C-alpha cells in the first residue's frame, strides 16, 4: 500500500512540474514581467519541442510513478492470494 501511495505522490509531483512549465511560458510570454525572457520561451508556446528540463523531469516522474504503482499493485495481489 505504501508503494502505491508513493507512486501517487510522484505522479502528483510530475503533474505539478508539467503544469508549471506551461505557466512559466505563459507568464514570460505575456510581457508583464520585468525579466526579459529568452526567445526560446516564445518558441515553446507554438511548438511541441521537448527541450525544456521541466518536461523531461515530468515525463521521468510519470514513468517512475506508474512503475511504482504497478509494483505496489503486484505485491498487494501476491499478499492477498496467500
């Protein structure tokens, strides 16, 4: 049960990273900040480029979270059978 909860927390963190990428791009592209964003951020709005580190971490978190959840489900089913 603990592994499934851990996997769910990792999935939640992955979702937060994924959404924070889009929020960061939207804030920087709005022009209402005092920071001048690099031109790369504007390109991320219109492309499906996976060049941003937050996207890599969110994908890794998704995969790791799903693996841990499945692992926990398999262990739980083995315990229930015995």
